[in-house]
C-alpha cells in the first residue's frame, strides 16, 4: 500500500478541458510517467524522484479544504496517475468526507489508460496515445474519451478508439483536443467536429486564460 505519493503540485482552479470545463476543481498532479509523449506539456512530472513524497493524510486534508472552499470535484492527474495504486488515497478522501459530514467528494482521474484502474473513480477521462494504446478495461469504463490532435493520423486513431469503446458497450463523451500551438491540429479537429456530430471540441481554456 502506498502511504505517500510523489506530488508535483496541487491547486484549486477551474477544469480547463473536456466535459467539466469551467467548473471549480481541486487538482492533485502526481509524479511519474513512462508514456513519453514528445509534445507533453508536463515533462517535469515524468521522474517521480524529482518530487517530494507527500502523505496521503496531507493530500486528503488539502482536498477536504478545497471541498469546503467550493471545489466541485477532485481531479487526480499527472504525469500518469494510474502508475500508482490510487485506492489508499481515494479511500482516505471518501472516509474523511464521511467523518466530517461533508457530501461525497467526486473523484476524477485523467489517464492515458496504460495501467489498470484503481481508486474506483467517479469520472474517468481517457486520453489515449497512439504509441501506447490503452487497456481495454479503460475503453470500457471511461466517461469521456479525449484525443489530442496534431496530424491526420491522430484523427484515424481517435475514430478507432471511439469504435473500440463502443465495441466494449461503452458510449463515452467524445472530444478532440487540438495540440497546443498546433495550427494543423486546430484545423483538423475543428473540421472533424463540424463534420461529425458525435465529436465535441475540447480547448485548453486554462492555457488561453493563462491560469493554472
Ligand atoms: S501520458 Fe500525459 S503526462 Fe505522460 S508523457 Fe503523455 S502527455 Fe505527458
């Protein structure tokens, strides 16, 4: 059992991407990612050893504090958060919420899907990567599928992932998200969404607003 986790940062902000865009959220960004996307915007998170080990108790208290200050949900992100077993953290947060009499805290996880699910999240954002396809379990369980678009191959991959989710009898919300700074990605995602009603556009609104 992991009683500490490597913490890159935690902060209370708004969710900038996907289905919950614009909502108050508390973020826990964990260190460690072996997926290695060359366009990754959180490369500093890859090496867990560069980040302090924080007790689950402290992470739990920070979450409850944000919860009492208006956060609508917790987002556990990374790095790749599911490189860790999230059950001890999620169990502790839910237990603590029960003890303090606060309403249940919704826990969201943002993942590339290369590891098994842990922590029984209430919402799973699957952002699969072409060079490291996700586990079937994640395609079957995700609530939103968000594919980053840089080039035409990414669109083909997005469609293949959507079909694979449907094969698993899942019907997640479908998002195309232009790669940050990629004008080709912007145009491709926009045109594909215009031409295919099942897809929605996800913009990284926190980056446009220049906030965390
Ligand atoms: S999976 Fe996410 S954190 Fe890991 S390299 Fe890719 S974009 Fe970065």
